[in-house]
């Protein structure tokens, strides 16, 4: 009905409009511009055409159509009036818009939530109810609250709360998610236990018993000690020992247990320094004297094993060398000292007997480092010579 009334008004207006005016000569071909429209009202309009050569012409709108553009979330509602007229084979048109209602604005509603696998992240999807093609995704902040801790016999429960705030509207969207957590094999409830120390008090454990499943669980303790008597190299000391164990690292204040005891501290044992070697006059024997670094009055004398090695053979023109090594072992550690001796030049002799004697002397020198056998061989040679002379005289 409203549309019919508008059309009736348009028709009445057209009937009442004056005839088109002409202000130019008709003796040439006109070239008209695009025209300028004038609206008297929403239902009455005319266009003024101007010739590029001369004159102008006014034409009333041949018809005016009316269309409606409904309001959207972002655009207002409008009535659009379109005037048109046909002149000289060309149609001229113009439109005007009249706002009839304000933009509706978005009406966002939650269409779904999406959670990450570990429930640490979440997003919400919102859809405009006025225009379902308008869809947005908002990131949420997630908070987790443990409602029930899982134990060694029962499952637990955690509530995750996701909150997403729309920066455009300031509106917040909130959702909750309850998640069952599996049984925790280590989720014991301890109330009692016993302490276990090793013999030298260097280690302690608290053996806790679970009230739920009865399992005994050991907890290694951290130790501190206060020395009441210092140990020496040979005598034990004494100390107070304190052990501290934490049964739940997440709640150390309420799950810390302690124990104290007294006991002996091991004797330190000797800390032997590098020994001093003492050799006898002929270098055939040696001893090593050790002094303890902790107590200079603690000493120890150990007989050494002496070995020798010829490093340079003597010749008729040059002396030789022999290295003597004294070696001792104390508390699993070996110490040694070397002495270098000079060997006499080799004796010159043309006889076989002298060469053999010299060879014997040289071997003796290698084995013992002294010439003790040289005299023995000389004595034997002298006796042999005497017997030879005696025998010769007897034969005569």
C-alpha cells in the first residue's frame, strides 16, 4: 500500500510539472553534457542539459523508481529513489538515498571452542546472528586448577578455564573443561617411615610407607655433619650427623623429614710425601724414609730393592757407566731413585787367560756393581801358578 501511494504521488507530480524549457537555437546539431539533476522532493526531479555550443534544456524525470536497502550490521537501512528520462536517444538517470534506519550492529554468539591436545591453549569462534557469513576467531587465556590430585590408587581431576576477550566489543567469553587425570603410580600418601644409615654415616635414606597402598618408598637424604672431635692419621674422630629428606618436591614445607645421630669419622690415614733415599757406601743397598704431610713426627723407613743396568760398556780407552735403581712400594704407590756409577777402563792383555779374567771381571761389574770377584780370580790364578811350579820341580 505504501509503495502504491508513493507511485501515485510521483504520477501526480509529473502531471503538474511545467513543460520543458528551451533556451537555444534549433539551427545546428546539439552535443549535450551529462546533465545536472535537481530534486524538488523524493518524488519530483528534473535534469538540466547544456549544449556544448549554446543553450540549455530542462527535462522532467520520465519516471522515478523506489527501492529499499535494509540495514546491515555495519550499514544503515536506506530508501533509494532513482529518476530517469529519455532524450535524443539517450537515457539520463540520477539517484538519491534517504536513511530510514540505523545499522543493526553485530550480534556475536559463540559457535564453538577449540582446545589444544594438552589443554594449555584454546580459541573461541563467534558468529554474527545478523549475518552468519561474519565469523571471527579469538584467542583465549587458559588457567588450570587441580580439583583432586591423582594418587597411587585413584584418578585425579583438573578444571581448565578459558577466557577470551573481544577487543572490539569488550565482551568476554568463558568456558570450562573438566579433565580426569590418570592414576599416578608415585602419588603416595606418606605419614610414617624409618631411617636407614650406612655404617660410616656417609649415606642415609628415609623409608616411607604409603597409607593407601602400603608400598615402601626410599628417599635419599642430604647430609650435613658437625665435627666434635677431629680425626688424625691413625685415630678416628667424632661428629654429629643430620639427614634431611623431602618426600614431595612440590610441597617441601609439609613433606620434609629429618634425623640426627652421632658417629665416628674415619681416621685420615697417612699422607706420605716423596721419600728420601739413603744408600750404603758400596751402593748395594738403599732405604727410603717417608714423612707424613699431616704429622711430621710420623715417619716410615722401607728397604728398597736395588737393580743395576750397564748403560755404557767400558773399553780400553774409555770408562763405562752403570745405573743403579732403588725402588720401594708403599700403600700401593711406587717410588724410585737412580744412582749412576762410572766403570773403569777395560784392562789390556794379549793372553787368553788375561782376556778371560777381564771378561769375568766385566760380568761381575754388571751384576754387582763392585769388583769383589777380581781378587778372587787373581788368587786362583796365583795358586794355580804355584802348583804348576811345584809340580815341575817334583818331576825334576
